[in-house]
């Protein structure tokens, strides 16, 4: 418990220092894969990646996860080993990390595991709350990075009911037998 509070205090310090100045980092956030097709009841994963410019290393990050909770269930958040995980019970989704030394280049932030709950089209989005100083991308030189967000689309299909499949099988069998007996009558 004490370690968790220390992590949050460090993250708050890093991210609060970022308030001192605003910067333009041109950081690009990506969700990979961008599109996923699954059936209800199946689980799947997406990775969060950031392209961080060499000129503006990132010291800490925190994000909000946006999704339709009626279609998707979040099973697990695994922050990449490059980052010290910063999310906790108060965060809700556990999306946050800090790094010493600060990171640049292509960096995986986390892997998210989901369950497809109901059929439909769902979006997995990422954002941050401007008034929450534990969110955003804190730069080592101070300030926060501007970033472009890419979301992911998930298509969830219903699984055919076993009764429906049974009825289809019996229907096809009946059609096959009817065609066979009709063929026997012609010979």
C-alpha cells in the first residue's frame, strides 16, 4: 500500500512539474490493431503505442480509457516493463506509467485485454482530463506533450445459438434426403 502511494506521489510530481510550461511534442498515440472482429464471449487484446520525438522525451504518462461498457469488458491492463506502473484503485483503469530515464522513439505503453460482451460496434478511445494532473504526457523538460490520438474499432458478432445450428443441420439433411429420393424416382 505504501509503495502504491509513493508511485502516485512520484507520478503527481512528474506530471505537476509539467504544468510549468506547455510544449508541442507532436507525439502520436496508436492503438494496435486498429480494427478487430470478434464474437460475443471472446477475449482479445490491443497494444497502446506512442511515437515520442527524440527532442522531447516523456517522463510519465496517464490516460483515460473510453469504451462502451455494455459491449466491452476490460479484463486487464498490463503496463509495459519499460514503464513503472502508476495507475491504482483511485485511477479506475490503471493506465499510467513513469520512466527513468525518460523515453523517446517507438514505445509500447501497455497491453489491454478485453471481453466482447454483446454484439455491436464499439470504439476503444483514449483521452485525458485537462484538470487531472496525473494524466497526459509529461515531458522531461517540463510541460505536457501535445498528442494525436488514434482509436480502435471493434466489431462484435453474435454467436449462433446451438438450437439454430441444429435446426439448420436438420433442414439441410431433409433437403438432401428429399433430393436423393427424387433422384431415385427418376432412375
